[in-house]
C-alpha cells in the first residue's frame, strides 16, 4: 500500500507542478486520470476488505466523484459547440484535478490505516 500511495503522490505532485505551464499540466492530467483509476481498482480489489469503515467510505466517495467527473467531462465534450468555455475547462481539468487531490488524501489515509494494522498485529 505504501508503494501505491507513493506512486499516486508523485504523479499528482508532478501534474500540479506542470500546471504552472498550463498546457503541460493538462497533458499530465491525461496520464494521471487513468493511473489513479488503475490504482483505485487495485486498492478496491486487493485491500477493500482490510479497510476500516471510514476508509471504505472515503474510497467509495472517490469512486462516486470520479464517475461524476467522467460523466460531466463526457457531457461537456458532447455539447462542446453549445458549452460555455469556462464550463468546459471546469469539467475537463479543474473538477478532475480536485478529484485527483482527494484521491491522494484517500491513499494517505489508507496507508496510515495499514500502518496502524501492522502495529496492532505485532
């Protein structure tokens, strides 16, 4: 779990840093999104039963937020001619980045949860 959190933290930090160039951050986010979905799927598949109730709820909230962000991005792309430019930027870049930052918080909490489990077992 420590590795998953580290990968996510580095990828998210790298994307945020590249947003200082604007275009670089947008390109990096195209990689960050699928990476985080893959990491979330691994966590859900391998570790979900080991998580406490609070952390499970956070992971479920991430999945809900990611789904909503994907649906809104799809809708905004479908109606791109009629869609207001700032709305397009919000649904394609701002909202997904907020979800990405939330996932970094979730992985930090999951990582801490696993550290506590290891101390309780010993």
